């Protein structure tokens, strides 16, 4: 029995809870509906999905799939984060960071165990696309009314989207998924229209955030999707429409901020990144193997920053952040995990059934990692969900390929029976 057939009959309720979590991750109703805040819907839905998955496995004496070297590397990474309490410059923060990483690891393992069919993969991706409309509208509305703008002109929203850079990279990852649904032949026109609207609003949300990293990541993701999509002409047309929309509707302040990249010495935000990268380098020289402890980068700032860098920043680069907090050992674990998920999505792109969605996921992974070169959010749930979807696509594609190989194996021939002519006996 192949993986997809098993997946249709098990973990059904876990799948429903996981889909709800994917939607809540973007809609964050508890952040803007006060009555829902005490319910902690993200924690409840993700915990329910993980719990139901484990109970189902234990009840049937089935092993939990840890996703090979990818999953083991992530487990080692989160375990190292917890262990870093012993050498952290701020053990209290490291404890909280380690606990959160264990939760995110559980979410990733749940995704690769529950998303076992192409249909389930598409449903969860679709839920993220639709729920992102809430985030986009919230950010655009705040920008239009001038509410709580960062630096006086950068739009943002609530919760994890209060950071414009974080909001931009999380919106950027849904755009390739949305346009993949739009370009998918045979989809209902209502669904394609909804995805087109979601993609357009997400791009608008990135624009009002004025995030340079988000803009670069989105550009890389869309270019990669258009190049790799088999229906090349249609994909280029769709991509061109988004580019034209960006050129026409983006405010002047968006282009002015992107132009400051060439003059980063005069940009306080850009110089903050330069200082953060210098701090990461000095931490690595001092504590190369294990770093200063998970979540402790900002607390180690006074010990490693140059005199002119008075304000403590995050690392603004996820890889340098890992090096600074968990050293080269932590980076090795993280690279195996992230690289394995990215490579899995690219490999799944060749699959006939889910290749169209895997190509979008691989583009999202590439764009997200590009964004992370300018950001650095080890505790971003979106990162682990995206990598979990990429790994799930890889697992589904491998199961499909294995089933096809079994069908191609010729049936064993009947043994040849020889007879002695005229004897009536067989030999």
C-alpha cells in the first residue's frame, strides 16, 4: 500500500487541525479580536494536530516519521539550543528560545507525518494563500490611515507582522503558491480569481512595508517560478502582470528606500545590519563552535559591538544569527535541515502529480532564504511550516515514484516445464 493510500485513512482530524493552524498563522484572529486572545488559537490548533498525530500512531503501533537526515538535523538543532543554556550569556532567554524551537520542531514533524497526499498538500497551501488576505488587508489599511507606521512611512500590522521585514517575507512566500493556483489548468475560475486577488494584495502588502529584503526575495521567487514552470509562456505573462502592477502602483517612497542600498553608509537601518554582521563575526572568532547561546545575540551585543554601534540589533541574517548563537555546530545542523528541505522541493518538482505545486514551493523556499539573508528569525513559524510543506512534497513524490517502479517490475514467469516426448512424464 503506498503512502498516499495510507494517508487518506489516518490522521484526518490531525489534518483538519493542521489546516486550521496554517490559516490562523496568517489571519492571527487573537491579535485583532480581543475575545479570541485568551484562546491562543495557534497554540491550540498546532498542539491538537501534533497530539492527534502521536495518539493515532501509538494507538496503531506505527512509528513516527522523523524525515531522515532533515528531521534528525532539526531535532539536533533544537536540542543544541536547549543545551546552550549551560553556556549562554542570558540563560533565561535561551530557555525560552529552546522551548519555542522544540515547539516548532514538533510542528515540522507533524507536517511531514500528516501531509501525505497531493490533495492535502494543496489544501494546506490554499488555506495559507486565502488567510494571507487578512494580513495583507490589515497592513494596507494601517498604511492608508497612517496607523502606527515604522519610521513614519513603513506599513505593518499586528502580532508577528508588527515588524515590516518579517511581514514582508511571510507575505512573499505565499505569492508563488497563489500564482501556481492561478496558472493551474482545470481549477475553478472562482478559486483562481481568489488566488489572484490574494497574490495582488500580498504584493501590495510587501510594497507598503518598504522592505528591501522582502522585495528582493519576492523578485527571486517569482523569477525562479517563471523560469521553472513548464507552461513557460503563461507563467511569464502572469509574472509580468505583477511586475507591471508593482511599477504602476508602488509609491515613490518605496523606490526611494530601495535606492538607499547604494548609499548604505547614510542609512541607519542599513548600517544597523553592518554592525550586526560585525558582531556576528566577532562572536564567531571568540566562540566558534557553540556561540553565545540561543536567543542571546542581542544580549551579547555590548561585548562585541564596535563603539559607534550603540543600539543592539538582531543579526539581520539567519545564518549569521545561528553562527553567533549556536556556533558552527549549530549552523551545520541548520544547513542540513534547510538545504534538505529546499533540495527536496526541487526534486519533487519533477513529479507529474504535484510537480506544479512543488515548483511553487521551491520558489517560495528560495525567496524566503534570500529574505533571511537580510533578516534572521530563527523562531519564525512560517519558516518551519514552509520547510515542512517542502519536505512533505518530497516524501509524496518519492512514494509516487516508488509505486510507479513497483508497477513497472514484470511479473515473474511461470517455471518452464519440459516433457519427454511420448512418455507422459514431466521433467
